[in-house]
C-alpha cells in the first residue's frame, strides 16, 4: 500500500533534545545512565542476506541504497503495511518485527507465506521509488533501465486515462477517470505490487516452503498457469488508488481500476523476469495467460 497522502505527526524527539540541552549536568548524566529503548536497526543488509539464504529473489534489492528507505514498525489498523514515497518510508505492522517490539525485522523463515508476499509487495514500492527518485540515470543497471522504461510508458498511457469500478463487485459497471500524475503513480505501484505479492505467495504455496523451491516441473507450471488465469479473471490482481477528493474518500477509501486496466502481459513478464528472477519459460507462459484472460470488451482508450 503506497501512502501518497502525507499525515502530519508531532516529533517528540526534537523537543526532548532541546530540553536536554537546557538541563543541568547531573540531569544529563542521569539521562545517559537511564535505560533507553534500542534504536531501530536498518534491516536492509540482513534482509538481503536472509532472502538469499532462503532462495527468495534479491537482485532488485541489491540495487537499492540501504540508506535510501527508512523502515519503521507501527501498530497498523487500516492496512497491513504502508509505503510513503514522499519520505521514502516503509511502515510495516509490528507483527513483522522481532518479538513484535518494533526494533528489527523478524526472521524471514518465521514469516507466513502471506507475510512474505506482503513484504515483497512493499519492497517493490521501495524499488520503484529508488529508480524514480533515488538513483541517477547513469547509475542504473540495464535491468533497472528496462523496469524504469516500461514504468514510464505505462504511467503515460495505461494508468493515466483509465476506467475504474465504482462498485468493485460489479466489474461490468465502469467510470472514466483522468488521473493526476500522483494517482497514476499509485495505480502503477499497486498494480505491480499486487502482482509481485501474488506471485511470491503462489510460488510458496506450490512449493510449500522456501527451502523446497527448485526447478519448475511441468505439473507445477500447469498449476501456476491455472491459478494465474483464475486470479486475473476474478479481479484479484487489480490495482487501486486512494482518491484525492476527501468527499469521495468518504464513499470509497480505495478506487479499483476496471479489468481493462489490470496488469498487462508486458508488465507481468517484466516483473517475473527482472524482479522475481523466474525462468524464461515461465515468463513467456505467464504473459500468454495474462493476454488470453484479459478483459477486452471495453474499447481501448487513447493515450493522448
């Protein structure tokens, strides 16, 4: 979940620091001697190491500057996780922290398949944020340039002038919307993030545990294709955005895109190849599944 709407918060640490400067020497010493909660640990190096050990995809994570993303833990209620690109903040639910204490990321091997899929959804947000706002064009790898190129193309066309489902349960009822750049960015992020999360969860479900992941057999690939077709047809892979208009948010917290603006074959193939590091046979077959299960009943919308 991308948090493109900034929420103002009081920063108590700044006030405390000012008071400490005015305190007498004995008070400063007492403050230094008193127990304080440990500062949150940057989880990035450990996260990559653990993911490597479990056979999870890490190539795209290694391209992100470890200091670019600020990972925090909160007792979230509305969403299981949030990403705020304006401050490069990833906020995870406390249950994903070690001992639920909010100091460090819990061991990946102890996470459920759902939690790992949720984590990779947010990691995809962080990667796109870094490509657009953290890395200079000259520093990007050829793979990153491909991701950025398709993202820019789909922001210009696929996710700018769109159809949405005002009532998600009635997918045949649609409305036209011309989105702001911020909302289009959110739709792209959520559409790609939903697909990445689904793919991670589905693969783990097929193989049962990360440790058992191996070569794709014909039966496993058939099962994957069946699940992908069902997910694309059911609307499970549709992206969404939070409306800018506060009055509209009273009606619907999220606006889901119509099936005609779901994940594209090109987007699915790129994510499977470059983010999830899947073999070309699975990449090509998945692209064909998305293409054959796309809803083509709506007339294509112009890009300009």
